[in-house]
C-alpha cells in the first residue's frame, strides 16, 4: 500500500491470527455509522450438545474442559475474544503484546453494544447446510481440472434453492 492510501475491512476478532504478517501500520477503528445507525461486527461462536447426542455425558465432559481449563489457551490460539468479562483484560493484554502498534483495542468491547441483527450468519437460511454445499463447490473448483463449470454452477444453484426452500417450510 502506498503512503496516503487507506483501506478498510470488517473481519472478526479471531482474524488477528491471520494478519500477523500484515505489517505494523494497521489499527482498529469503529465502523462508520450509516444514516445515523451504528453497527458493530459482532459474531459469537458457541458450543452445544444436541438433544440426540449419542454420548451426552462424554460430550458434557469435553465441553466443560473446552470452556473451562482449556479456554485461555484456545482463545489465544484462535484469536477469539472471551465472552467472560473477567478474562477479557488478559486477552487484550496478550493481543497488545502481539501487536504493540495497535492502539484501539477498546473499540472491540465498545462494538459489543451494537450487535448485528440478524447475526452475520442469520441472513442465510439453513446456514450450516448451505455453507457446506458452498464448501463442496469450492473444493470442486480447486481440485477438479476437468470440471464443467456451467453444469456445476447450475447444480449448486439448484441445491442451494432446495436448501433455502426447506428453511421456508419450517
């Protein structure tokens, strides 16, 4: 990027794992408001044990470990901000050590007051199934040198429409 140039992206907090080599001239900032409406890019990932789990007791043991003793190491590994307010200062202190040139870590916490509604995933019906179908398409693009692109695009469009239609009937 040249001097005087600027760019803006709206990543998740965990994306700091992926920009460690982006140089030392970036920082965080609040999103601009639009027509007086303020938004924060908030996305929360959660764990859950499904009602039909084959081993709910074992799943609970693992889940308890993930959100308990393992949480600090996992949060630092994956860059996710802890939901527990008691853990947030240590998290941001570690991020400040990793990226000492970033001065605006406070905008992350402030953005929590302006969550996305619907959530970042909520715009897509049957998100998990649809995302899985798109991942399959992406894998085909990357790995099949003899792909008939027109046919695969038509198939993906048809499959996604069926996935979205299922959500409309729920």
